[in-house]
């Protein structure tokens, strides 16, 4: 490589407009990413409800994950598996949009609207009605800072990484606190969400700090936007015998993924448990 080009890259490489990485140079199709995807699951992945499945844990954890059968980001699910989860819930959905109409910046701005999580409902069969899962959602100033801060205006450039702190007033668990790490690699945007304080039930620490982790992956593809997620939780036998963790995790993951999808599309809807 010519010396002048090396100097140019060294000086200007870190300050290239972020828009240069907003849309991959070539969009992959779903079949490019999952060339041997089971036909029985295809319709679920392309439906509004999406595909959800509780996966085995222990020594078998991660062996049958869709993420490891496709060509997604290497090590995508590692942060979830590293906590030794007792429960794993996997989800995947393709949100249909015209090819190339959604960029990584659009996705980043959608998941930055934390307040839109508040009031999103799910269909509670036990109550027979639409019920808000998160009664309130607030962005916070820091890991131990309870002062709410407003969501920023839509970004014009895509940062390489960002940390977001939030409080979600959960209909079952009360105030819950999370840390979200957002990053991208030019083709996909990924988010790691974990509880940065204990999640309690009647003052009892049901899920200790850092023992709930959700890893989410977003990629614009030819058919729209591919959204993949894996969530895991590490709890004691005592807690798992009293709270049905698979349904609790799936319900919250469904609402969060629905929030992301509707944020990209600029709409709102409810989810069903």
C-alpha cells in the first residue's frame, strides 16, 4: 500500500462519517445467513409473533442454538452462557421492510427510545386483559444514579459503542435496573442487557446482580431486519420452584423485541404471553 495512503488512513480513518457504516455494502438474505434453516420454523420466524424456544442448560447449553447454526456474529451468545444460566430462551424474528430501507442508525435510534418501553402491554391470560409489563421505563444517569434523564434526540451519526442505564418498573418485580451495552461491527448492531442490581420479590433477591443477561442482534437483510436474541437467568432451586422462569423470561423478551421492531417501524402494538 502506498505510503501516502497509509498516512491518510492513520489521520482520517477514525473520523470518517459514521454514515459510511450505516448500511452494509451488500445486504445478505436470510438464506445466506441460515442456508440449512428448518422449514418448519421458517413461517414462525417471518411472523409477527416470531420464534421462541426454551433451550436446555447445563452441559448441553448452547449446543442447539440457532445462532450457532447460522452465520451470525462469532461469540454472539457467549455473554449469556458465561453466567451458567439455569434457563435459556431463544428468539428470532424477521421484520419485513423494503430491502435497504433500514440502516443501523435507524435501529440504534429505535432502541434508544427507552421511554417507549413503558406501558407496552401483553395479553395476560390469568387476568384476561391487556396488562402493561413495564409500567414505566426511564433512562438513568448512571449505574447507581436514580435520577431520570430524558432520551436524546435521534442521532445523526452512529457511535461505535454506548452504555445505557435504565429503570423498568416491572408489573411483577417492581423497580428493576439494567445496564445495556450497544455496539456495532458495520454489518450488524448488537446489544447486551443485564440487571445491574438485584431483582427482588418481597425484598428477597430472586435474581442477583448480573444473573440475567440478554444478548440481542439486529442486521438489515434483503427481506427486512433480522432480530435474534438469547436471554438467560441464573437462579437458585428455591426461586425456580416458585417462579416459572421460562415464561417470565419469554414474556419480557417478547415485549422488548416487539418494542425494538415497532420502534424501527415507528409504531406501537401489544404482545401476547
